[in-house]
């Protein structure tokens, strides 16, 4: 690789994939921390020998360090305080690789172009009714049939969103998203072997892509809006309102859980939000649920989480040979393993 094609941002991504600091990487390749810093800032370019040393140490092809990098913000992480910086950065770097895969797959006709509606709300204090209208607008724009969404992950993939599961050994990195303009990336946690919760996570991340984009992230109001959107997207008010019980009717709630493929907790919150349950009835239900241990493990299991498939199908195709040669093999293997796992 010629040093003229070296992409400084790629070095940072490669370093974060293996969790090394600039000083640690410098020590491993026999350079100074200042040199690594200059390479990443663009103040200096590495020699061909240094590029090969960096490539070997970071376990990436030299071609990986030459590819253009699409920058985006730090990502919508819900557990910032509990998530170690190194874990968050590695997760974000893996999402960059997923974005690379989506770009390669699109060029060979194996992935849909992105068409996520960008509908900004009136602000962080936007009323819930406005967020509900936006969720309804997205369903209509995407021609989502009335009623429960059959497969949320498949729906997102069909509209150009790269969805993977998180190949990291930490439960503190929650589901998150990166709002690339062409192919946004949604990463779902492998620790959630719960179909209902995973579907809600996917809808929550879609909310960030629709409502917030590159503008704002990491604050309570943003997360509240994403929760409101997800509830409305999965359970449209006009369709579910009259189905929700006004009392703590567990058989009815179990039936609705199976039908709408959402959690009991989400149904109870929706019943309160839409005025079907009073605050006192809702609190009674929550206390009863907690007493039975249902806040930790709900009854009426819905089966394994939905499985992302578009990128995996591409990786199995002969057309993916070029992408595989340009991307770190251990990260591709990790994405494949974690995305297909429901453990």
C-alpha cells in the first residue's frame, strides 16, 4: 500500500477494534506515541514499513488502512455511565466494519439502499402526541401493514439499515446505533435472549435514526423520545387502544403479548399511556409483576430474538470475497458468530 492512500481515521478504528491505546500500539510496533498520534491526526504519514507493522499488530489487512472512512458521531449508547470507554469505542469500531460490509453488499446488489425517513421533532420537549404521529408516519412511509410487525429486524434491513448483534463480552454495552446517512447501523446486544425486548430495542434505535440523526444524543430527553417512538411504532394507538384491558387481566395481557410480540411491561406502560389503565391500576400491576419475579423473567416466552440476516447472506455469497479481503477477518467472524447466536 502506498502511504499516499493511507486513511488516518482507519488507524484509529483498527486500534479501537483491539482495544489498544496510542501508547500501547506504539510500544507494540516500536514507534513513539507521538508518531501514532501524528498518523491519526494527519500531521504525518507512516512509511510503508510502518504500515505493514501496524497492519500486522492490529490484525487488519493493509487495504483496510487505505479505505475511505465515513465519519459519524459517537453513537446512541443508553448505558454511558456503566459502559467503559474502551468497550464503547470497540463497539463503535465494530459498527464501522458493519457499515463497510453494507457498502460492499450494496455495490453487488445484495443490500438495499438506505431510506430511513429523517423527521425531526419540534425539540426535546416535544409532546408525546407528536412523537406518536412521527412513528405513524414512518409506518405509512414504509408501507407497514396494520397490526403487529412480523419481524422488526427484517423490516429495518429491508430499508438499508445494517443490523448486527454485538460481538463483545460485556453486558454493559447496550443496543446502540450509528446514523450513517447511507446505511445506518443498529447493533443489538447478545445478552438479551428475549424476543420482545430485542424488538423494542430495534424500534428504539430506529427512533434515534429518524428523530435525532447526527444532532443530539446521550441525554435523558432523547432516550424518552426513543421509548415513546418505539412503543407507538410497535403498538399504534388507534389499533391497540381498545384491545388493552382496564384492569389487571393477566390472561388478556398474555394474549396480547403473543399477538403483538411485545413484553408485558411494554403493554402495561402502553395501557397507562393511552389512558386505559389508571395510575393506581398500573402500579398494582407492576407490584404484582415484581412479586412474581416477572420484572426479571416474564411468563409467556415468545421464542428466540429476531436474527439479522442480510449481511450474513452477503458474507456467504461469492461476491463477498473482495470485502473479506479488505476487512479484518477476526471481526467478520465475531460479527457472524454473535449475530447468529441467541445465547
